[in-house]
C-alpha cells in the first residue's frame, strides 16, 4: 500500500488553516485517504458530536484533542477555533456524518474563519445528497436541494406550495418518524404522477433505493414498517414544463380558426410567429377536429 503521505501530496497543508472534512454517512470505509491523512496531521479536531467522531477516529487509530462544535455553541466555539488558528494550529472540522454545512453545522465556523482572513480548505467525501442523486437517474439531472421540510403541517404545506411549479427535481432529507407523512404531503401538494426516489439507509446494511410515483410512495412505505426505519433522502421529479411556444401557438391558432379557414389561420400564424407554415397547418387541422 502506498503511504498516505505520498497519496495526499500535490497540495500544501498550511498551518493556521481550517480543514473542513467530509466523513462517511454509514459505511466507515467511505472515508477518503486524504481525509485520514489530514485528520492525522492536524493539531485538533472540532466535531459536531465528539463521541461519534471519537469512535470513527479510533477505528483508524487516530487520537487527537477534540473540540465540540454544534448548532448551540457554533459561534462561541468558532471564536475559540479562530484564536487557535491565529496561534498557528491546524484544525479539522467534521460534522456527525457526511459533508459539513449540508443540513449540518459548519457554515458559521467557516464564515468566522474567513472573516479572520485565515484559509479554509475543503476535503470532499460522502454526502447523502450526492449518494442518492448518483442513483436517481435522468429525472434528477438538474436538481435543487431543499433539505428538511418544516415539521409542522401548516408550514410544510406553505413551503410545498411555493415549490410546486419548480422545474428541477427537489431533494429532501427526512427522518424515519416523519417520512410517511412527508411523502403523503408531497403527493398532496404536487399531484401523484411525478417520479419519486426513496433512498433509505444509504451505504448501510439495510440500504434500499426504491423508485415509484408520488401516488405510490405512501403505500409502499406503509406496506412494511421496516421501510420507514432509518435515514432518508427523497428525490421528487420537477414540475412538468409546458412548451411555452407550443402553448402560445395553440392559443393563437384557436383564435384565428374562429375567424378563418385552416389554411388562412396557418398562414397568419406563420407570419406572426415565424414558425413553419406546414407545422402550423398540421396543428390547425388537429385543433379543428
Ligand atoms: N451532512 C450530511 C450529508 O452530507 O448528507 C447530512 C446531515 S443531516 C443532519 C442528516 C440527514 O441526512 C438524515 O436525516 C437523512 O435525511 C440524510 N442522511 C444521512 N445519512 C444518510 C444515509 N446513510 N441514508 C439516507 N439518508 C441519509
């Protein structure tokens, strides 16, 4: 095996920098070689959950002083970290699982370090978002990440109403005790025909990836209580987009057909829109039926 120090070469790891490191989302083997190298190199590791991170580090024989940085103390902890970086330490930040900053703390710490004009170095790796998208297929080729929906029904409904006509696939994170009602809420808000990917327990023993329609989603989840256990990513197809020009042409042809025969309507529509007269003639014939 090539030594980690050799594999991680090609980049300088300056002192006084914060290293933001992605960790596995389930399978401990999904840590990168570079992450292991830098975790071994830094003076200290700031972690969302020091117990969890301690366990992960011990799997790899890494022992470092840990600092707790979670959503309730992120600002205060950030100041302590900035002070240490200014004194020349290298510090890593890891969230509980996956990529920091994605539905996880980390953003305030990153802002504080940047405001102090100190370097912030990203080390990519696992994220439930990218893992689910990698098996979603073409319907999610363009997507928007939403994360967790509000837990209260009223707020969830109003958020979904604002997303109903969004053209990109939407990616949600969801917890086991809410997944069924969230999928039902998605079907209620968006209609039943859009495609849905339910990605559960990714990279873990009970990993399951199921593709169905929004209408089928709640039934599939309810059929077997085990299907509602674990962590979830939901990917929902974007709103179907009407071809604006076709819809406009249809409206124009319909109006013209009230006043003149098919041939004339096609000729006027072609002159007004610049579209093909033959195509408009064929469409006018269909509309006339
Ligand atoms: N920062 C993480 C990332 O990069 O994916 C996400 C952290 S967020 C607090 C946790 C949520 O991510 C879970 O509730 C679930 O929706 C999703 N998630 C995390 N691990 C997952 C997994 N192994 N399978 C499916 N979803 C997962």
